[in-house]
């Protein structure tokens, strides 16, 4: 039976986080808790969202609605729009009229940070403008729904708690695109904007090449609702690990154990038997998370995605992609590609495996207080942590083999290819898609070359590489060639959500025109398919030269 009203949805709610974990003892009863303050203990703070004014429908995910059992008509109903634009006041029982926000710690590349917290304690870090408003069992799965831009929480650090239309469009489209690319990710439910409410944000002048914002602009606010089995982050487990390690309050160790067991219940119940001892559960959790995280990051690189800001607080403990802030899909192949001007090389495209290892180190350190009395288990946890790089290497080699259509990884072939791609300024997505058609000469591959004037030596090197690759894939008859090509095209997408596609979409949206958003939504949920000639000409092409190095297109300072 389809969920057609909030009354239908109310029958399915199950607030496991609020029912089983500790509420902040200093929280207000009415959820009016919108000023920055320290949160010393507890797993969540009940918060009343701040609705956006005069909300207007832009889009919803038909794919996710179908998975959840929601009727499509629900997305444009008044009651649904009110709820998912921040107004919980009219929800039917037993739905909660308060949302909840959670605290987490911050580590950047495995270095603990306190000073960016306004109190210099770390007790002010957390969901500053994200708050969950629903947890429900839908079609046999548990889902949590979280507003992005629903107003201030105790963790807002003085910010306004809003998200703007620009960043909301990016996140809404990116999450569903990543799901279609078969990358574990939080999902997009709905996207609403306000016809009346605007906020000030730092941004760039038109056609600027600046790395830093130059002006304050007025932007429309929006709320996108993201959906996941849970929103527990590595930084969240880290917060409770820090408190337990320092014995910051009498219940610190207990609260660490509670959040870890809750994480297992929400994200790993299919892999971890609830009858095991705590130590056994912790070790299995570390091992399972390592497997998910290494696979995730290898697949990011497979499809040309760079997270941009991969701190511990932006790393989902369930092993999926979370927090689409300064992300980007690569155009010209560059191992040091980084869409965020504040991210540095440590969060660049090819350094994502190292960044993941740093987050995994933080995760294991957060778990270790639970094993402090068990020397053998601590040693096993350390082995799991130390072996991350080996597991990551296996995943990367498996991924590159699949992209190249090889049975086993060939380091020499890959090294030569990497050098040629850099020398020729190759479009990452187009190159691997064209290679998937198994060309015998380099003419087809030239579609992906940004450099059009190549030396004879470079052309010869490409021909030599392609000849060697054709020998290694070893497909001689038409049937095996067709089979391998089909297989490679399921690994190498034809379409990726590039920033220069996104900019016109959210620019048009500021004028109330959502055509491009909806068009891109349809295209990007089918990224491996051959689409119409018109779509191909528009979305399967090299980045225009006039967009190179332009601020807000080739790089961004933030995404708020």
C-alpha cells in the first residue's frame, strides 16, 4: 500500500535514536534551542526546526519515493511541503513535533581540532544547520530523514542555520546521481525553496578567477531533505571516544558504548551478530567499516568524484558518501584535482585513499577505550587499523583493472597510461567511456583530448600503449568484444555531474525556472546509458575553454 498522506506515514515511525540513546540533559523541552552553546553530554539535542517562509516545490526523487513506497503526489501536497520545509507543528501523532541534532568532533587528516569550536573545547561542534525530523520503517528498511538548512541548533556557532538554493540544488542532484552510479550515498528526498526568504553569502564576482570570495550576495534559501539508514559520522563516534578517553563526565564510557552499539544496530546488523561480546562486536565493526570505506573511495575514483573536504565529521560511519559540500566531478585528469580552495592536496583526487586511512585511524582510536581492559583485542584492533593501506591497495587495483577491462592489474600499463593522460590533458570521463568501445586506433580517444596539437612522439606513445592494451584484453571475436565492451560501460559512466552543468541550473532556479534541474535529474539518474543524440551533444563533451579557472565553476571556496 502506498503512503499517500502523513497519516499513512505516521503509522510507520520508529524513533530508535531518540528512544534508545541519551538526550542532552540541558536541552529545552520545547526545542527552542537555537543559540550556540556547549553540549557536554548526551547523544542528541531535541530542536524545533525554523520553517522557511512561503515554501515552493522544485523537485523530488521519484526513484526514492518508489523505494520508500511514497505516492509521487505526496511531494506537492501542503502537509508534506510544510513538514519538509521545517514546519512540524501540525504533524499527526505519534510523529515527533521536534527534530534532533547531534554533536560530533572534528579531525582534519587525523589531527584533532578544538580551536574552531567557539568554546575551544570541541563541545560546540555538530549539526549546525542539519536536523533529523523522521525515523521510520519503510518497505522493510529503517530510514532517517534530515533537513539541510532547517535553521539554527546549539551547534550553529553563530551561523544562520540556512542552506542556499545553489548548494541545495547541487546536493539534491549529486546524491541521486551517485546512487545511479552505484556509489553508496545518502539520498535525496525533496527540494523546496522560499519565494520570500533570502540570506547573505560570500561569493565571487562574475567571470572572476579569484580563489577567495570577493563580494557578499543575497541568495534564496532552500531545504533539501537527505535520507540514509542513519547519519552517524566517524566524528560522532570520535566525540564520545574523546570523552571516554579523557573521562570528561561519569557516563562518558557508557555513552561511547551506547553510540557504537547503536551504530552496529543501524548500519551493520546484517554482518554483526547481536549475541557476540562487546569486544567481538567492536573488532567486527572495525573490519566491516574498513571494507566499506576502502570500496567506497576506490569507487569515488572510478567515477571521477572528489569529496573535497573529507574530515572525520564528513565521513559516514556506515561507509557511504555524506555531506555534498565542496565536492566536484573531475574534467581534465589531474591526480591533484581539488574543487575546494580550502581543501589542499591532502583531500585531492588521488589522495582520497590516504584521507580515508586517516579517518579510519580516528575511528579505531575512538573505539579503543571500549577495549582498554582487553590487551588481545586492542592488538587485533591495531592490526585492522594498520592493514588499511593493504586493503585499500587491493581495492584500487581491482577498480583500475575493471576500468581497463583487465582480469588482473598491470602496474606498467597503468603507469604509462597515467603519464599519457597527464601529458595530453585527457577528459577523465570521456576517455574511459571511449576506451570502453575497444578502439583499435587512437582516433576515437582523441574525443577526450583537450590538447589538440600533439607531437609525433606523443601520438606514437599513445598508439604503442593502445596496442599493448589490446594485447592484454585479448578479445579477438566479435562476441567476446561485445561482452567486454558492455562490461566496461557498466564501470565507466557516460555522464557525470560536472560543475559547469550545475551553474546554469541553479542560476535559472534563482529566477524561478527549474527546467534545467529537472532535465539534469532525468539524465543523471541514468549515467551509464546511451541517451538521445541531443542529450549526448549537450552533456557528453569537453569542458569549454572559457570555463577553465573561473571561480564558482572550476573551483569553489565553500558551498553553503
